[in-house]
C-alpha cells in the first residue's frame, strides 16, 4: 500500500515534468502542439485562438486526469477495505529498506517518466509521422513510469539499506 500511495503522490509531479520537458524541447510551431478535432469541437473556437502551449497542457490534462482520478479512487477503496477488514492499524516503525526505497523510487520514477515521453515520441515519429500523440504520451507516461521504476528502485534500495544498517551498527 505504501508503494501505491507514493506512486499516487508522485503522479502529478511526473506529469508536470513531462509537460515541462516537452515544452522546453519543442519550438512554438511544432506539430505536437496541434489540436484534436474532438477537443476543438468540445472547447469551441476560443481554445483554437489560445497559445499552442496552453492547448497542449489542456489536452494532456484531458488524458491524465481521468487516470489519476481512477488511481485515487482505487487507493481510497483499498484504504476503506483494509480498515473494514483489519481495523485501525497500529503505528510501527518504518524499516530501513522502506526509508531507502522512497527517495530512490522518486528519482527513478521521474527519470522513467521523462524517458518514456522522449522515447515514446521518437517511436511515434518513426512509426506514424505526423500523428498527434504528444499529449497522449505526456498524459499517460507517468502511469507506465511507476511500473517501470518499481523493480530498479527495489534493486537499488537493497544495498543502500544494507549500507545504512551497517553504518548505524
């Protein structure tokens, strides 16, 4: 449950990192700043007159927010079910491994999110040139990055926790 909570807390940061990296690495007239027709019809012509960066952020949010809301609802359901089945949990000390895993996972999660945005865009350019996939990539990359960063973070955190334990003794 701690891993899921930490992932949910980092999802908005990873999303904003993806948006920032895309905005910093693409010129103002990049095709990735295009409009989806359904978004243009839904939002009206006032959005077409807005800056391309603003449209990109709104379109990316359209793909990110539903998944984020579902993940928060999922965590809330787990929390309620856990409380109903097991009652209130006693406070226990955090293990050395959990203390090592947290920061390592946060860093690897953000790095994986950025890498997925860049690699996904390169693959999209190669496989479907001219397709508007950047807002989808930026909106969904944080969810895939959480799964991608979990195992490497677990492997890196183990020796860190062992070294911290040895230094404390």
